[in-house]
């Protein structure tokens, strides 16, 4: 059989996209030619800075010189069709199913009779699911011949939407674990001169930062030697967050270093004592992968899509109800009361996340490709 080709389409390639597709290229390039395609070199929601040179595979930006949000739908549609016609892959892997650029890729694939693989992090409780919308989604989902998902909640949702179990594969939601390994980070300078909890988020409503600050304030009040709290990120809620920190009298303990690129985050991963992710709603939460790869115990909202697959309660961390300030406070108190226990949990987190590596993505995608080419 002649060597087949696949294109892997994301909105915008960030650090973990390159890590995933590089792994696929390194493992399977002799059998399958892989081309990475992104809709645009930049987009407003994720301001990471990456270079095309990070790709070990052929790489194309559909819109190389503008933010994705500035491109009209008809222009994007035409550009996606033009790019895919030039690449002419045998299989198309598409991240998501409702954005215009991804619908354009699906329409091209159907027009040219190319099998399509859905890359999906969606789970059923991400948002209210209305009957009509779910019916439309079910019809759309049936245009895909296979799917690669993050974990069990994501798999259950696609099963409910009608994709056969033997066409759903695991491994989508991974990061470049080796970049975060404690052996690589331990020599970095400590940006905070005290033990600290770390949280990394966009400052938007669903990330639940006000509740986290309230819980932290209760923790400080009840703890003789409390750890500090570092909130990395930025966004529309920053003025509210700053005002809350001041009102709670926490200005000396809560640090706001702003939005940081991956390299700038590394000293915080290196020296944090525990990671907290408090979102009300999260399809997965890749920052939890990063924290575990850095050897940190994790406190994770049980609404996060990664919770079921990544968190082993009492072993590498705990889950909590994001509406419960008391639960968050109690787990902060528990983890900070015994530094040795926290380190033991961090070691367990590091061992567990080894399964969720870029090679896991590569293997899952390869299985999906084989299933659609049979």
C-alpha cells in the first residue's frame, strides 16, 4: 500500500499542538505523511507565541498574517478549501465541529470524499444541551468516520451522539510533558520567596477565581503559617480580582504576575507546592497536565473534563465542588499541613501523567487513521 497522508487542523498551533503532531510525525512518518494546518498564526483567546520552526513536519498557516477573528467567514471558507486542495491529504483530522473554519474543512473533505477524524474535548455537561441543537449536532457528528478524544467523559458524550465505540480513540488532551519535568526546572530561580499555591487561568467568569480567592482568605484566617497564592493570567475580570484581593487584605500574599508565555511560567511550576484549578466549567484543563508533569499535587474542580482521568483522590490530589468555598479551603489546609505528603502526592502525579504524553496522542491518532482507511 502506498504511503498515505493526513492533515491535522487546529485553530492556531500552540506549544502542545506542536508537541502532539511532532510525536505523530516521529513515530509514524514512514507510514503516513503528516501535514499540520492552522487556521491562523494568531487568535484572541490564546495569546501564546510559537514559531513555525517548532514543527518537525510540513506546516501551513491558512491565514498567516492576521488574527483569526479579523477574517470574514467567506474568506476563511475559501482559504481553507484552497489550502486543503493544495495539500490534498488522504485523511483530515479536525479539531472541533462548529467553528466556521472547521466546518469549511469538513465540507472540503465531504466534497472530495476524504475520511474525517474528529478531535474533540467536548463532554455532555459543558453547557445546557437543548434537544434541537443536539439533534443538529448528532447529524453533523455522523459526517465523521472516527474520533480522538481526551478521556472517559468525552468518550461517553460521543457515544451518546452516535459514534460507534470502535471508532472512538483516546489520547487527544496531552502536553509536552518533558518540557515540565522537575529535573529540567529545579535550577530555575524562585519567583516567590515563600511556599505557594499556583493557579493559571484566563481571568474570565468560568474560571471561578473569585471563589478561589474567598476560599484562600478563609484558609489564611485558619492557618498559622499559610502558603501564598499565585494567580497567573489576565483578562476581563482583573479589576474585580484586584479589588477583591485588596478588600480581603491579601495584597501581601496573593501574587498577580499577569499573562505569561510558557517559558515565563516555568519558574512558577518549578517552585510551587501545589496546583489549584477551580473552574465551574472546563472541557479538559491542559494546565492540570502541565502541573502534574512538573511534579505538583493538584486540587481540581470536579467539573473539569480532566478530573476523572487525571486525579486519583488522596494519591495525587483531590477533586472539589467549585461552588464549595469550604471544600477548597479544607483541601488547601490539608495539603499545606504536611509538606512531605504533598511531595509524595506530587511524585504520584508525575508518574500518572506519564501515560498522557504526546506519544499517547500519536498512538490514538494512528489507530483512528487505520480505522478510517480500512
